[in-house]
């Protein structure tokens, strides 16, 4: 089994893959203060009842965690193949931006997976700590995209800066026109972010032409997918699939 690990700023998503088939997945909180020895206890606990791990594919957008993850795999998984998404690794994804080194590893992996599933050109919308819109060319190149504050951190900032506002459950309200503070905040968050995504997607399509798919992924994607006019596919495990594909590419 391949252990695929996607370390994000807020959550870490972990999956067990057999070839390109997801066997099981977990979502845990990312803790940048954990040491390699603490991390291995977490992973061994999750994998205790699972088949043996025969390889690891890892990407991280958190440098401090990546350092400890690297120590963990070197110390405790040295006898199996390890692929870490970083400069120099073979991804098969040309990065057509001004500074390719500043593009997050997760965006490259998502590009690989989206093009594998849908061809191109296509657009990936990743709902996480930030909302990322990544544009994939018809030949699988990463063309660039747009970054916006994520849903949760936007609501947290609003609650922290406005005395009469607070964090709310992210569910659709009864109506776009909120009848109380909670519903008004829910409307602004869910319909507002859906509208933001739709507006950006429409502008991207104006620049590159029709796309084969607009695919949503990320921990908060299910909140917005049903309210968006432009999202055509929902692939919550897109990044894990990309890691599995990248591992196969590098082992080959």
C-alpha cells in the first residue's frame, strides 16, 4: 500500500492507495510544533490495523512540518521508497509562471491529477485555508491562477474584528436574505464564496476559452459545490490521487 500524505496549513489529509484506488483516508489537524517522533506515533496509530505500507508520497505547504516529516520518514521508513514533492522531483507538470519555485506543491499535484482525470484545459478550485483556482493547459501545464482568503479564515477574521459578529456553522441558510445574524453570515459565506468562484472561473474562461472541467477539491469544497454555477466535478481526494500518480511516475 502507498501512503499518500498532503500536509496543508490547517489540516493534513492521509490516504492509503493500492495503485490508483483509494483504500482509506483520514483528515487530522496540522500541528507545526510536532516533532518527528510525535508524528510517527500518530501515523503508526492510524495504520495499526491496515496493510503494510510499501511506499510514501508526501507534499507539504508548511516548511516546519515538512522538515519534521522528512526526519520521520528517514528515521522510521528508510527501508521503503519515499517521494517528496520538491524542486528536482519528476512531476511531468511544466510550470509556466514567473517563479516556478514559489508555486505550492499541492497545486502542482492537483494539476497532475486533474489533467489525468479530465484532460484540459481545466480549472481546479481548492477550498482550504486559502481558496486556490489553478489553471491547467490542454497538455497538462500549470498556467497559474488566483488565490483568495479561505472561507474559515475569512469568518474568523470577521468575528475577531467585529464585536457583534461571531463564528457560525457553515451550512446553507433558509434564504439568501438572512433573517438573523447567523443566517446573514451563512449567506455571505456560502453564497458569497460561490459567487466569487463563479466570477473568477468565468473570467478565466474568457481568457483561455472553454474548459473540459471545473473541479472542486479541498476540505471545504462540499459546502460550496452545490451553490456554484460553474463547478462541474467534485473530487475531494484529488491531491491524494495526484500523489499516487506522482509516486508511480517516479518509481517508473
